[in-house]
């Protein structure tokens, strides 16, 4: 891959707008609908990425640049707590605001710092390069998870075409 920082920044820059578009376009009941009892709704996925933007990724950049040990993040214990009565759109805008701050932080990191290592409480020694790859992957997986949750209402209503969605059905 060319410049991993630029590539990760491209993903991180695009994600907030995707969330805003979904939140603007969809009725609240679809955005909040869980696809199955133990699965997250799109809103819960968005709340999780907001939590990680507040509590995880930008802080990890700092830990890794300083070479300091850093804690694991347990979303069920540390995140997903209601932050008030935010609408889906307001939460997406909050994510966008937080992400803009994170992009400023990551934009200041030079390629010479990618090899910086620090001990993650659960995973052991990790590098800044590994962590920023995880950050981009984390963004994409939770956006896909949200879209998959939203998709369920349409799969349920598509009749004989349902068979074409078999690998996307959440039971």
C-alpha cells in the first residue's frame, strides 16, 4: 500500500458523511430497529463509533507516540451508555465533529512514527501502523454492520427475491 496514513485518513474522512446520509434518509424506527435480539441496531453501531472516537482511537495515537502502555476497551462496559436524547442525525453530527478532531491528530503523524510500539493491556506489543489499520477496519465493519441491520427490513419484505440475500440474513 502506498502511504498507509493517507489511505487510513481517506477512510476515516469518508465515514462521517456516510453516517449523516443514513441518519438523514432513514426514519428513526428503522435506524433504531435491532435485526435480532442480541444484535446492534444502526443507532447502536453509530453510538459505538462515537464512543470509540471519544474514548479509544485518538487516545491510542498518543499512547503509541509516547510508547506508553494503554488499556483495552470493553464496549459493553465502557460505551453504549445513552448520551441523552440525541436523534440519529444529531449523533451522526457529533461523530463528524469528533472525527474532525481525530483527523487533525492523525494528520500530524509522520510515516517515521508508524513503527512506534506500546503495550496494549490485552494484546501485548502493538505498533501505531497496526492500530491505524485497525481503526480504518473498525470504521468499515461497523458501517457495514449498521447497513446490514437496516437491510433486514427490506429482505423480509422482498418475497421471492429473499433467496438472493441468504448470506445477509440475521437470524
